[in-house]
């Protein structure tokens, strides 16, 4: 299965999508070929979207160690001081 990005366009009284010719040729799609289309709008964020966002917006470096942060969380959440 392959993901391709397409735009919906007005087609008479309907809305249609156009498949890239390389996909049509590779999959041997002809007029009348039945296929299943999964609809995913911009409102859905994929793991790839999250990774791209994380690369573009890195978190600032912390001067605290991971253990120090975990200890602070334990104290705030559970009142446990280590």
C-alpha cells in the first residue's frame, strides 16, 4: 500500500481526485477498476507528522539530569522525596 497526496477538484456536480500517472501505470488501473480509498483529512496527525514537527521544533536542552526530573515529578505527584 502506498500513500499519495491528492487534491479534491470540482468535477461537474461532484468532487473527484486525479491519480498520478506513475501510480496508474504501476498499478495497471483502467477505467472501471474498483479500489478502496481511505480518506484522511488535514485534521489527522500521523506519526510522520509528529516526527517532522519535533525535528523542526526541538526542545531546549535541560541542565537537569533525567533522574533529577523524575525525582521532582515523584515529589510533585506523590509527595515522595528521594
